[in-house]
C-alpha cells in the first residue's frame, strides 16, 4: 500500500457516517480525474475513450430533445494482419487517419462527438435528419482509407444505428451499432450495415440456444443419430456416420444446422463433439461385447478443433477406456478446416493417423482447396459433397463428376458419395466406379437403437 492510499484508508476509517465517506469518495474521484485527464482520452489518437464519449453524448442528447441521433461504429478487418504486414508504425498511421476523418466531421457537423473505443474500433455520434447522411459518412471514411498508398488492402467496416427515438440512451444506440457491426463479419459483400430489430432477436435467440446447449449436453439431450453407409453393388451396410441431434424437451428434435454454428462461435462445439465421440466409442464397445463385428462409424470433427490442444489426448483416451480400435471411429474433417490454420491441423491429422485413426475429407468439392489438399496430403477417404451430385442433371456436372471419380481412382484413397437421393444418381456413380454411398435413397439418419437392429 503506498502512503497516500494508506492515509486515505486511515482517514476513511475515522469518518463516522456513510455520507461523510461518500463525500470523501467523490472528492477523491474528482481529484483523480483532474490529475489524470489523459485517462479520458486515447493516448494514440487523442479521441475520447468510451466513458468520456458517453458523457459528452449524453450531455448533447439531454439538451436537444427534438433531434434524432445516430452512431457509426467502425472496425478494421484483421487489424492484426495489417500490423504484421505493414508494421506497427503504418498500423498507427491508419488509426491516426481514421481519427482525422472523424475529427473533420466533429468540426463540420453540429452536435457530433468522435470516440476511440479500443484498438481499431472507433465511434462517431451525430445528429441527423436523413439516414443517408450516416451511410455517406461511412462511405467517405472508407474512401479515404482506400486512398492511402499501402501495399496491403485495409478493409474497414461500419455498423450504424439511426435512432428514431427522442432522447435515446447513448449506451443503447452504441450497442445497436455494435450489433450491426458484428452482423457484417463474414458478409463479404457489405461493409456498412444499419441496425435492425431482427438483429437483436437473432442475437437473443442465439444466446438462448447457447445457454440451453450447455444444459442439454449435461442432461444428455444431445444424441448421436447414425446414417448407414452402403456398398451399392451388394446393398450391404459398410459403415455409418454419427450426426448430432438435439432432443429438446419442449421444441422436439432440433437439427444440427440450427445449433452447430452457434456452438462453434461459443466454443461449445468442442464439448458437443467429445460427447458424440464418446457415445460412438461406447456403442462400438457394446457391439464387440455382444460378439458381433462392428462397422466403422465416423464422427465429425469441427474445424474449431484446429485450436483445441486436447483433441488427440481425448481420442486416445477413448480408445483406451473402451478398448476399441481407432479404425472403427474414422474422423471426418470438413475441407474448410484445412484452410484456417493448415499447418497446425495437418500436423494433428498426421499424428492421429500414426496412432491408427483414419481421416476422411468431408464435403469434398464444396470449397476451393479440394485439389490442393489431394496433392499434398495423405487422406484415407474422400467424401464427395452432395452439392456435386445435384449437378448430375446437367452435362457439365456429369463430365466433372466422371473425370473426378476417374482421377480419384488413381490415388490410393477410399471414395464415398454423400447425399444420394435418386436411382439415376446411383446408376451414374456405380457405372463410374464409385460404389460406396450414403444418402436418403438408402437410409436416413436414425437413432442408435435402430441402427443396431440393422447391422
Ligand atoms: P455433414 O457432415 O456433411 O453431414 C451430412 C448431412 O447430409 C447430414 O445432415 C445428413 O442428414 C445429410 N444427408 C445425408 N443424406 C442426404 C441426402 O440424400 N439428401 C440430403 N439432402 N441430405 C442428406 P445433418 O445431420 O443435418 O448435419 C448437417 C451438418 O451438421 C453435417 O454435415 C455436419 O457438418 C454438422 N454436424 C452434424 N453432427 C455433427 C457433430 O457431431 N459434430 C460436428 N462438428 N458437426 C456435426
Ligand atoms: Ca460429415
Ligand atoms: Ca458432408
């Protein structure tokens, strides 16, 4: 404790009433804010930090009840990469440039405040008449940043909230602008988005799913369904794929499309996957115990496991606990996983292969990296994406598919077609040498107990 603080602490313990303590506290706060003015402004750009920004905006809102106000929030896409490619100095220069643009608006427009929220996130608050004024401001800033002579393209996006309310709360409009900004992520066609009420409802729905999902895992409402895979030349079941289903107590069966991406965003997918993997290992053990020969049941490995340091340990632990050979639980990795952090995932995969696991490349043909991956990586299985099958009704689609199957037959890799729905697709595949398939034409995903009766 330094002397000053000790003095104050001593002093406050002598104060008799709470009122006196409060007065003392206010005095200290005031003194601190006078002494440390810099804490209210960003050191790099000199713009108000959020706390100060809020105070300034609230003052304006209070004294102008007849005005409409908007907030524009900006974020640079992958600012870290900008710093890495161009150097910190240039990164700082870009931030200064944004601050200059905002300051220019503060000078030109009445009732306007600029702020520097953190790192590469800026805010502008202003009174407006027409929404287009706000998007014009964003476009103007974007143009200025684009005009900088830089060797790396700096992309900046904007979330805008144009409040129609009289005397809105600054935190609320800022929050809405922030939601709009988040909504832009992953939408490459847009760099400026206005807040809409649906964004809040979507966000709340996602939050609800997120909070319920954790309980669902604990209460075993998450279950694996199995979709059998067949050899079309003999109609025998040669394996299966475990696909997650959420048996919700009030909403019934929920398909993975509704919760997998939310689980990925929140990191919960790791637990979902572990849970499904364990159920599959457990099931394979039961099959062996009943004296039957198991067929491989593959599991999905989310691309989020690229950043999961425990994956290999967890899988080898399941192999040990259930005493089930890893070849009975092939790992399906979607093509796009390899584009996120390629080297890392490849090392993990090679390690898992050396431990006896087989790796299947899921959704082959749905992304950009398919052919590259084939060239440089050892895969055990390629799963042809159902999108390619739906193209079989046109001539080009058929040419591409038959050439691809021909090419794959020269590589030492197992091939299976996914999403086979019609006898025509089946005939085409078989006549082009692809006999393994998974699809509604044969079986839909089913509960474990049903699958168990089939094999
Ligand atoms: P996926 O891995 O590509 O799984 C195949 C999807 O195609 C499944 O959808 C399956 O029901 C569907 N399908 C199979 N045959 C046909 C067909 O003939 N026609 C059509 N139209 N569809 C067919 P599902 O079960 O809804 O799963 C969707 C996606 O969710 C999966 O795509 C996978 O990416 C993800 N997913 C499912 N379970 C898990 C899991 O346990 N972990 C992870 N990380 N992802 C999972
Ligand atoms: Ca899959
Ligand atoms: Ca697939």
